[in-house]
C-alpha cells in the first residue's frame, strides 16, 4: 500500500498471519536497502502468529524522496509512529515490538528516546549506536565515495551474493551528507541522554565478524543507553546481516521466542 507521511509517499508492507494475531512488529530497515529484503523474516513471523509492518524509508526502494537521502529526524519523530498506527489498524491492539537493523536500529533507539514508552520490546540487529567512526570519516571527506558494501561484507552465504548484488532497489551511491549529519546528531543526543532505553526489554543480535558495525561498539553503547533487561547473542564468525548469514535460523528462533515471552512486569 502507499501512505503519505511527513511529505513522502511511502511504500508500506503488512504481512499478517492467517490465524489470530498474537503480537506485531514494526520493521525498520538499514541505510541503502529496502523493506522487501525482510520478506523472509516477515513471513516467518506470520507463521508464528506475529504480524509485521514495514516501509521503504524515504529515498529508498519504492518510496519517494531523493535517492539515498534519508531524513533521520523525520523517521524518528513521525514515520515510525505512523507505521505503528497503521499496524494497529490492520492487526489489532496487540503487543507491539520494534525491529531495527544497522542504521535502522539507530532510528528505533532514537524514536524510543523521544516517545512515550508504548512498545513491549525492542530488537536491535547489528545496531549503529555509540561511536561510529565511519560517520566522522565521511563527514570530513571532501567527496563521499559510492557505497563499497558488497554481499561478502554482509553474509558468508554464496547463494546470498547473487540476490543482493543484482537487487535493483538497493541504493549503491554515496551516503548523503544530510543523513550523515542527522545520524551524528542523534548519536550525540543519545550520548548525553540519561538512560533513554531504561525500562525496555531489549534483544541484541550481532555477528562477531561484522566489519561494518564492530560488535564491541554496540556492546559498550547498550550499557550507556541504560539497558538492564537484555537478551544478547553474538554469533561467531557471522557478518553484518545475521539474518542472511549461516546462523539465520537460530537468530529467527531467538527473535520469535523473545516476542512470545511476556514481560514479567507488563504481561506483554
């Protein structure tokens, strides 16, 4: 479906189970990709009674906006909340979770830091949180080069390379300075916030061989964000996209079980 949000025409996807909906997840993809890359996750969740709602972020996939220009602030302040409203309308008022990958995880954390706590849990996949040296390096460069990310940086699976490298909806140009500046602003704001994720159930999955977002960076940041209820798993030798790497089945089951396990304090 299409939705007009914050001045953009967004391509929105909703995948619902055939049976009663037990929970719902808002999926926020990373920079340069699109929501269709999470179709396997969405369909797997649906088979477990979990609905999912996602969109191609501005400047990505089939949504409007200048290619590769992602307004971090628009997503944090407006778009994630709109997706949650759409999900509630389509799937019912059941416990809601947020899933974010890479830069999408930063958007999720930023959103939770400025919104009232309405989510039953947060799932962070290879999250860009804490200090990310790549942002500073790009912002200080006279010219930002086109993306150097290739399938081999994301997964060890040979079968994955063909689908990723030939995907016409993946943005492969230079990372937009506006996006870099806004992401740097959010990282700075989070570093000066007082435990912005305190009280949230958080799940963190990461590959030990992730060279795009080093695992140690995220580990240190989670403590600074005030996370005390943490389900963490670092997958040995996995790269940036755990859900597309060898431990994908194990990671999916961990996500499913996290959603199906109620919080002792809320029942959600």
